[in-house]
């Protein structure tokens, strides 16, 4: 049974402190355990740190690896930078959307996969590239991308 957001934040305060410098660690702890950051956690972090909810939300919304909505068990992030686009990432995205039956920014109805596009993932020299649950896949073809996501549990 997973813990409630306020319990996760309380543990994060114990582990990281309650200063502004601990906000990223708190968000990461909640995101890691729940797979997203609910409003209850945002309020708890803001209270622990002594800032407004809006300040916490501005940090969390800046980083694409955080979400305020529940996501799938598997997160597929396709790089959308110009270098990956020049190497075919648009074709990769079309293949992924077709294979999964969803568009970028959506989650499959069975919550198996969330498909996201994101800014640079640091693999521009090996594009097109994507991260699947933080595992990099590079020099992708549409067929390879389909095979990867078809094999996700």
C-alpha cells in the first residue's frame, strides 16, 4: 500500500530538510513513489518550506520529468529538439502514436504507457533518441521504436 502524499513529504523533510534547497528532492521523492505530484503534496511541500503553492508549482511545471497527473507504469519520452527532428523523430513519434493508439501527452487506457515529447535529453549526437523509464534508446527507426514499446509490460 502506498503512502499518502503528506507522509511522503514528511519523510522527505526528515531526509532533506525544509529549506528551499530541498524542494527538488521533495518533489522527486513524491514523484518517484506516486508516479506524479498531486495537489495535496504541493500544499504539503509549500507548508514545509514556507512558500506559496504557486512557487512550488512553478518549480514542478518547469521540469518535464514531473507531472501533476497520474501517468502510466512506463514513461516514454521522445526528444523533440531540432537535431533529433532532422534525424527523423517526427516519424518515430508517428510510429509510437500508431503503436500505442495515443497522442503525445496521453496515457494508454490501461495505464501501461505514457507518451511524452521533451526537450533535449542529452543524446543529440545519437538521435533520434528517446528515454523509456530512464533507459536511453538512440539512432531509432520507426520499426525499432514500435518494437521497444510493444515489449513494455
